[in-house]
C-alpha cells in the first residue's frame, strides 16, 4: 500500500526534526482478532475516517503501518523502534517470518546512515520493534548502528531474556527474537538498560508505561511550545482513543495496559501533546481532546515528503 514517495515524511516540532520512515502500510489482522473488545459497530460508525488508512471493511482487517520515527535532536540522531528486520526465523508470526524489506535504503533516502545514528530507542521488545537492531554479517548478528546506544527497558530485557526464560516460555519465538535482536546488542556493549524514567537530552525523555509488555514505554518530546509523545504499542488503532478500555490481543497485562493508556491519553489531551503511536496509518500522528469523560480525535499532523540524500 505504501509507495516510495510516501515512505518518508518529516515535520518540525520546536528544535526537533521528526522523520517518519514507513516500511509498509497494509491490512493486518481481522479486527475481531486484534481488538476483541471493540464491537463491529465502532468500526462501521467511524468508517468515514477509518477507511482506508486504518480499516479495510471488505476483509474487516485493521490496517497498520510498520514504521520507524527518526528524531534529529540536539545534534544527534535518534531512532524510535526498528521494525521487523530481514531474514528472521519467526514461525507463526505471519508477515514477520523471513520478511524482506529495504529498510536501510529507506533510511538512506531519508538522509540517515547507520554510522550516524547515536541512539536507538526500543519502546518495548516485541518482534516488530527490534528487528533492525541487528543485521546478518557473514552468519553472525551484529548491531546495525555501530555507534549507537540502544535504550532497552530493563523490565522487558528481564522478561524476554534468559533470566525469565525468554518471555516465561509463553511462545517459543520470544527466544529467537531475543537471541538475534537483543543479545548481540549486549555482547557489543551497546545496550543501556533503564527503568522508570530516562532523559536522553533536553528535549527527549523516556517514561515507563507498562501493560502492553512489562517494560512498555513512551518517549516524550518537549521543545519550545511543541509537545509530542511517542507511545509505541500503547495504541495500535485510533479506535482505542475512542475506547481506551479496549486492548490489542498482544497486551500482556490488560488492566495495567488500560491504566497506562488512559493516563497517557489524558496527559496528551491536557498538555496538547501530539500522539505518535508506532503503527497508525494516515500521517501517523494525531491530536487528542477530551469530550466530557471520553476522548476524541483532534487534527491529524501534517507532514512533508522527506527527500534528503545521504550525507557525504
């Protein structure tokens, strides 16, 4: 669904440039599977703006984007999440099993070289957020970004790592994900584990927002009068703004996920933070406002095509 001209867009928030790099944007899972608590009437009642970026009615599938957000802040380049990666063994994980994309080429066309990335943020350690942490170098997984610190939530590193037996043994693929996308970062000495709150620079701060995973986190941006919050998978579809009590099928602690979602949405509405989830289609980011004790969508962000070339 995504064409090359749509693969990278940019906007400026205060002194921070925000670049959206889209690997794909397409129908994913049936809505009843992905959001079991969201009724069919919610999709139908909002079809005028859900179609085509967030819902495909003929197949009743949620439409999601796989994307990375690149932030240029304080003279440094920060990546927020790294997609699914290429050539990974992900049995039972649909499009992520042995997937192939030109993510390095997309980054290059957005003006980002691997050696120029200073910080990689993994909002959590699910399959579609850590894959391009590493690349295959002659049969060995090595960090894609050789000069970067990788910021990893300590609770997720414990849960999905060997200390908690790779996700408490819930699904075998968690061990594969950790071994090819997280363990090599530790072995290279580039992992920085954090908990609670972690300040990246004067504009960017990470905060824990558990529930989707034990270490699920959000990244707050504050620069000048502009505010944004990158929420990872705290929301996977804009219908969850309308119904924040509804989790995705991947939320490990449902009640905790709902509490984190309500808290982050409330703050976004009250502080006029632009909401930037990991998988929204459209322009990928939207304002949130209160309507009594409920939340509603405000204006979608505007973005411009990113045409920068790789720096020499």
